[in-house]
């Protein structure tokens, strides 16, 4: 989904929001299927949403989504960010997988205008406020 930021601007925002050792924005590879919600769920991984790193990643993705050229609902972000400088990045698959597979789920996937979107569930919103 097109956003009105360059990759450099997104990386600066990531540096403010996210404190993890790895980048919260991943390059898309040939074997990636970012429009397939099932691809994001596999392989199953046991990790809990419980850190400042998780909250920072989620805040980053929601902030990037607010710059989308196609308006998306609040508490929603796309599976792909197409930056204004022609570069493309995805949210971190491990993070999205954790959120989709959590019990109860933190994210729910759905299609909108040919884009896979991740909506924060009620439980996800509560996590965002408490972590």
C-alpha cells in the first residue's frame, strides 16, 4: 500500500518508535506472499506480545498506515508499505505471526481494495494501552 513517506523517513520513525536489535521493516523476497494471511501465520511460533519492542513495532506500523494514500481505518495497517521513493518493505513476519496466532488474537487479517490489512482486535487495543 502506497504511503507518503520515503523509506529513509520511515526508518527515522522506526528509530524513534522501536528499540529492537532487528529491523521492524523487512525487504520482500521472491518467496514471500504478503497478500496471503495464511503465509503470515506459518510456521507457528510460540511468542507472547509482552515487551516495549512489540509495542514499538505496532506503534510504528500504525503510524506508517496513517500516511497511506488510501485511507485505512484507525488501528489498522497493511501487509506491505510502498514508500514514495519506490522502495517496499513489509512488517516483521515474526511479529505479525505472533499477533495473529495469539490466544486471543491481537490482529485479524482482511482484504480491502486488493490489499491485506491487519486490524487490531479489542484484545490488541488493550495490549497497546498496557504494555
